[in-house]
C-alpha cells in the first residue's frame, strides 16, 4: 500500500510537467498561447530594446509561428546553459535560441529539420591588431565563452590559447581590458556587436569565418505534431526568403546558408 501511494504521488507530481512538455499543436491552440525560449543577450537574434522588450530575428520567427497557429506569443529568455532544461521541464513549448546542431543535443530534444540557420565561428579583433589571417593568432590568447563547442578545435588547429569566461559579456570586458587579442564567438553575434558604436569604431571582424554549423529549433521529445508543423513552417520561411529578409532588417549580411536555401526552395511546390 505504501509503495502504491508513493507511486501515485510521484505520478501526480511529474504528470503536469510531462504533459506540458509534450503539448502538441491542438493543446497550444486550446491554451491560446505559444511559449518560446529565445536569447535576450545575443544581438541581433535576441536582445532587449530600450523598453526592455525582447526583440530580434528569433523573436520575429517565434511571432510568425504564433501567428500561423492563431495564438498569442510568450517569450521566455534563456541562455545556453538552461535552454534544453527549460524545454525538458515544460517551461517552454519550443526553442529558437541560437542552438547549434550537435548529435548529443539531438539525443535529448527533438530537432526540427531542415535547420533554420547556419553560422560560422569568427573573432572580434581590435583594428590596430592588424591581423589578417588565422595563422597570425598562433600562441596568442583569445577570449572565449566557456562551453562553446569550437573552443578546443580552434585551439588545436590554430595554436591559440583559449581564455574562457562565462557568458558573452565577461569575455568582451576582458578583451577591452587587454587580457586577450580577440574574442572567439559566433560570427553573427560579432556582426551584431559591430552594429553598436561602442564597438564599430575600434574593432572589426577581418578574418574569414570557419567551422560552419547549422542551428536548430527544438521541441520536447515526443511532440510529433508540433515538430511536423514547424518543419512545414521552416520550409516556408526558406521558400519565401523570410529569414534572408530578417537578416537584412537587422543589418547583418545574409549567410551563405540562408541564401542557398532560399534559392533551393523558392521554386519548390512542396
């Protein structure tokens, strides 16, 4: 009897989370709100405007999904260290949060194919450094974000010394303090920084991007109806050039991936 009571108690505690995490299209429509995890510190993909609202390319994508579903949109700010946990715990219905496509991630969430974006790795450098090639960074310290999947590979291939910090603001501060020669991070993030006068005057991104990696949207494992819906939405974004137009709207150069997928899909009848 005691074991049965414990089992019933655990089922009651865990069921709401599991049910929410697996909510499909019909449940979201019934609720009337789509809850999406996005970045709030990654301009231009997700950042806060002067009023404090989260805006950017990915909030715009989330808004388009909500519009297609005919529901309201709720944005939940996430960071790299908690975004998958938020999805698994049912705090969000889906993620559009600059998440690179990696095999270990596909084991714990349901990735949406095709990937909606793809980005390179690059370095934010002081203009006065005069660096024109990756080989010139050998044996030099590069600030980086802890846990970035490419830190080790860049260190091995180019002989740089990685100086890692949590998040993106700490390594940027260290760069300004002269603790490293540049900041190693996602190319689109660097492009976003260079839109700000704080960085555009003295800093640049002179190197060619490397290690191109697709970005995936994700839903909880088992959420088949939302997965299939988002697959169709993604293909439509590519067919209409919506993502390319979003890049231009926020002042960054459309990636080769965005342009290539638009050219591939625009004449598609599917």
